[in-house]
C-alpha cells in the first residue's frame, strides 16, 4: 500500500514537472525571441521564419527541375504560406514530388495559421492556453467573445483534418477509376489545397480538365466553402447537432447570408453576361459560372476556365468578390464578410441618424465598428498602393484592369490570375509578394506591427476641429 501511494505521489510530481517543462519550452519556441507584448510583430516574424525555411527547402537541387530564379522561389513560398495560389512557375512540371510536398506542408501550416498550431500543441500537452498564446491568437483571429478559445482551437484543428480527409476519401477512388494521373497524390494535394483555399494544383491547366466534371467541381467547391466560411461557423453548426435547443449565432447568420448572396450574384452574372461561356451547354455553363464565383468569393483561386478570356466586366465582378473575400477565422482572405456587414450597418445607421449601429435588430459594439472601418480604409489604401507600384514596374501595354486584378488577388490571397503573371517584371513580382504576405498576416496586424509603440512619456495631443 505504501509503495502504491509513493508511486502515485511520484507520478503526480513527474506529471507536474512535465507540464512546466513543456509549457516553458513551447512558450520559448512560440515567442521566437520577440517580446510577447508585441504579438503582431511576433506573428510577422513567425511567417517570415516559415517562408525562409520554405525557400531553403525549395532551393535544394532535388526540389525542382531546371533553373528557378530566387524571386520566383520566394514568390512560390509566400504564395503557399499565405494560401494564395498565384505562381510564376508551373508547379506541375518544375517541381519534383519533394518540392510539391514542401509546398503542400506550407499550405497546411498557412491554412491552419501559425498561432492555431502552436496554441493547439500547448493545449494538448499542458491542458491550458498560456497568456502569450491567447494574445497571439487574438492578434491573428477575430472571434466572438462568447466562444471559448480552447473549444475553438480543438474545433479548428479537428475540422481541418476531418474535411481534408473526407476530400481525399471522395477524390482518390474517383481519380483511380477515371485514370487521372497521380490519383492518390492528386487527391491529397487538392483536398488540402481546396480546404485551405490555396488554389495550388499539380496540373498545368489548374482544374480546367475538370470543367464539365460535376463530381470534382462539387467536392472542391464544398471544401472551399467550408474552409472559407470559417471555424466559427463550423463550430456553430456542430453545436446545433450536438446540443439541444442550440440556436445558430448572429455571426454565422451574417456569414451565410453575405457569402450566399455574393456567390449567387457572381454566378448569375457569369451565366447570363459572360460571352466566353455562351458556347458551353446549359449544364456546363451553369457549373463553370458557379465554380468560378465560388472560387473568387472563397478566395480559393482554382479555375476551370481561362480567366484571361473573360470580359472586363466579368473580371471586375470577380475582383469585387475577391476584395470582400471569406469570413473571420477561416482559411480564406479578403476584407471579410462580417467587416462588410459592419460597414453596411454603420452607413445605414448614420444615414438614419441613429445613435446605435444596428444590424437586423442587433446592436454592433462600437469597437467592432471601429475595427471594421479601420480595416476597410487600410485594406483599400494598401490595395491602391499595390496597384500603383505594380503599374510603375510593368510596361505600358499591360492594362490597368489586369494590374488591379493581380493586386486584388494577391492581397485577398485569392490566387486567380488575369494571365499576365508569368510575364511580369521582378519588381512587379516583389510587390505581389508583399501584398500576399500582408494579406496573410492581416492588414490590421501588419499596421499594428508598424505603428504601435509603447511610450511612458507621451505628450498630450492638442484637439482640433476639422471639416469633413
């Protein structure tokens, strides 16, 4: 009896020491030498670190076939980490299996997010989230205060691998049956790429060979939508099925309505107004219109049609969809659907001279409105700067719409190209790399990292009135 009790005491002490050591070591790994009171800068440093590792791996001689320039390698890595999908080289022919595997791992890490992975590991090993990890997670994601962080973390990781596995299970037998090249690897790669809204493909024509394939289109669209609409909504829907009398949250209702409405708008426009689709049969035309609208709205970036052949107005519609983008805590990019809803509510309330900002009878907290306004203004400012600098580097014969489309696609991490990417100058590519990186870390995170400072002796600013 004494030995048993002694063993229990030793076991508890050992378990406690293990917790402390694990927490300490992982905490050091997460902080990466950056002060924890600046989580925004820490996130940026982490993504830069991932990118440097990715560049080193893709520069290895057995990662690629033929010569690939350093700018193109950096472009591919940042595109993968940011889950954009833009590429200046053909991933299918210029990267070996090892190179494609590196790209896939970067996509997976980028899709889940640096802080999601780190905080989840801490949670699994220690049973709790440290203060530093909570601050970092809050800097990377926006989620309702009513949601428990630990629950959201578990749901995020579990749902990610669940949907990617389901995508593989559905695609692999289908690819095998239809003699698609590299069926197993293709199923794995495209399942992860679709759910993480990356848009990378191991086929030269992206997914154009599946233009009239209903099954592949539906699977890819479902994975993209689930990834883009976010883990908040998936957790919410999961609670509807697992908890009695549980009602879907207001945030999820907003996400569903805006995402559905914009996808429908894009699909109807492409179906009825896009001239290059008129030669297709009714069914193929509907499928292509729906897929391309979903691809832009979710910022997944796959294409089953040649985007460079679209009319200017159709490209403009896709540009708007990419600009708005996916939803908070999802794998997609863009301004976010909930940000758009807050801007709409603010504008409507001010035009009606209402003191409170309301949306469908719900009062939106002032700090949420301020974040939405700041995000929209700063996002638009960065996009305008990106368009300007790309225009400076590119020749005069490149159209303004094409330049704007590439810039919007990069900042929204959408990955749809107008067709000018492979012929762009090194300067233009570098601007796109910067836009993709900012799009991944988030414009607010990027702005905070640049502008936030901590000073104990700040001077009192003078107040003044300005006419607007």
